[in-house]
C-alpha cells in the first residue's frame, strides 16, 4: 500500500493578482514544455496543473482584465498548452512557439497593469500598484 504524498494539495493556490500571474508565467517559461519539477519537490506539478493554475488566475482577475483581454488570454493558454503537449521532448519547435505565447500573455498583463496605474485604479489593498 502506498502512502499519500504529503505535498499533494487537492486545492492548489490560484494567483489572485496580475503580478502573481506574471510571476507564474515567468516560472512556466522556465519549466516548459513539461512543467515537471526536476528536483521532485513538487511531484504533482505538470502541464495540466500549471495551466489550471494559470487559467484559474485569469478567472480571478477577469474584471480587471476586461472581457476581451480575458477571452484572448484564455485562448492563448489553450493554444500554448496544445503546443507544449505536442513537443514534450522540446525537439520540434512547438515549445518555442508556446513560450512565445507565454511572453505574449505577459505583454497583455503589462498593458493592463500600465493602464491601471495611468488611470490610478486601486488594487485590492487600496493602493495604486497596477494590480
């Protein structure tokens, strides 16, 4: 009988701010295309868990993004995941295409954050931070 993994989290953390999603995207760029932790500290991290976290974060900040940007980011996430899944060994160029989409998502978030600062929109703590 196997022991349950003490690190398994049935309810993973979902990023709640634009900057946290940006941080996640940076991590995803590094761990693409499999998103598996090479040290094994996070054995349940994989392509499905990372994209669940990413799209969950988009849902949390949906109002800040606006419907058009939200839909665009969700479409980019679906496409990026498919590209990574089609290049698990990073040998056919689809991983590079997927990473380019992650960078595109970062650009969308940067635009939203810059707009929020320009318009002096407060974050959840009441500060003008871009979140």
